[in-house]
């Protein structure tokens, strides 16, 4: 309950008080929390073979069954190799080209001149993007609100106190959301199998390794549910947080806008988006301050020692990489918004390999990190081209950590058309 209320502030305080390895009670069981760059590196790389993904299985298997993040060791390696074929640079360039029409049709229509909750707008927009880029528009005529609600329910269910599907519980809503999503993707699977489109759904259907390994229909459905959730939620959180920081720091907003204006009226391609250096700095600093996935779960597959502490086999472990983003040993004034810390020659993110890891680390590092960054850039670019925006001087965003961090008030900003 304390984590849900305070999020990374809670894990930071524990790290400062108790060190890199500590016990706590959560979800009706005992759990070890691992934090700090050195301990995180041990858990995710040097001693990773002692940790399985069953920590995620414990929390979310009922909702994201056999998603890539829930797979361990050789099985994970095989599935990741197949999936990588859907994230080549050529594929990414195609996905970016599909972003433009959706953004250009939606963003200019937003309300101006009064306080507007940006988070729900972005949530709807990223679902539209996922439907277009991941699904090639398949299912676009269906009830997108129901699909959105299903994704929200499955994510929120992970932190349920009551972990059985009793009426009125988040757990039951998550189970029902999972069933709806399975039926949704199953309906559109035959078209994806028969098509050769540039969307992710078709990409997963047709992905093959050099050895001929491929996904079954069940694999494709499981991976689509997980990937759409991951892309949908994390991109929304990061875009909303970046918009908030740009509102709080208008000089950075103007600097980013100047670079976007240099691209002119054309729809940016992958090279254009990668050229937006100021947005790159802003997004990196946003990911540091508001990590969209502040905790990654593991379970010990064997007895292991981390930072000199013994952790017995079959123990639930929460690795808290967001804590590392505020370690004063590596970051100057870590609570301050300062995108320049990522520029040359400062590069504070390079002082420790695991000092900045918003996408995780080791063999389970986020497979979609490049697309996610490009999507956030594309949305912010369109916002900068169409609007200036502000928040009141005394406004401070508060984040709800029931699942992934989201702004409790929807993050109201005032947009003004340029």
C-alpha cells in the first residue's frame, strides 16, 4: 500500500535507509527489494541465471500469459529471436511512416484555450496508433473504448490485494479484460496470417529465424496482448510526463520547437525523428524522472548472493531500477529537470552502466525501446508544431502507482494554437 501511494519515493527511502537488499511483505508473501546500480547489475546480468521471470508470472500471468516478459532462459531466447524480425530497422521505418496520418488527423483537433487533461487524450491517441501500426487498422471499427478498458483492467489487476476473481475486484476485471483481448486478436488473426502488411501483427505471424522457428497462433495472440499493452501504456506515460516537463520548462519547449520547425510541413520519417536532438534529451530526462516501469520482477531459481546478502531459492524479488535514477553518486541534483545532463560532455548516464535503465537491462531489455522512443518523439513533434502549452506555476504532477505511474488528475495543461 505504501508503494502504491508513494511509488519510487518509497523505494528510494528504503534504499537510503536499508541499503541495496531488503525484505518486505507484499501481495500476501515475503519479497526482496533490490536497488542501486551495483546490485541491479548483479541481479540483471552477472547473476541473471539465478533469476527467472516467475516474479512477473506471480503478478500478471492471469492477464499476460506467455508474453515475452514472462518467459525465462532458453524459451525466452528463442521467442525473442523470432520477435526481433518484427523490430528490424526496415520494419521500424515502416511503422514510423504509418504514425503520421493518425497523428495529423488527431492532434490538431484538440481543445485549446482552456485547461485540458492531456493524459486521456494521449491514451486514446496511442491506442489509435497501436491499432494502425500494430494491427494495420484491423478492428478499427470495433469498440475501441472496450479494448482500452480491457488493457487498463489487465494492468491494474497486477497490484490487486484480493487475488481471486471475486465480484467487484480488480482481479476479476483483469481476467475479463484478458478474455476480451484474446477474442479480439483471435478474430483478426486469420487476416494477419493471410496478409503481408507492414504491421506488427502480420510481422509476428510471418517472422522466421534462419532455422525456420516461427510462432504458433497461440504465441502470436499472447505476444500481441503483451506488446500492445507495453507500447500503449509506456508511450502514454512518457509522452504525458514529457509534455508536463516541457510545460514547466518553457525554454526547453521553445528549443525543441525550433528543431521541429526546421523539418517544415512534411511528415517526419525515421531519420527526421532521430535528428530531433533536443527531444532526445528531454525524453531521456523524462524517463529518468518518471520511469514508466519503475520495478521489474524476478524469482530466484537458486540460492544467490546479491551485494553480499543471501537470497534463498524460490524468493520473489523486485528489482527497482528507478531508484538508480536518483543516486547522487552519479547524478547532479537528481530531483531537478536537467536534460543537458545527457549531452556531451556531461553524459551522466554513462557514469554507471546501470545508473539509467528505463528500459530494463540484460537479456530482458525492452525489445520495443526504439519504436517506443520514435513514437513519443513523433507525438511531441506534432504537438510542438501545432501548439504551445503551459501549466500554472504552482502546479506539480502527482503520480498514481496502482499499476504503472499515471497522473492522478489526468495532467491538465492549457494548449494554445500557434
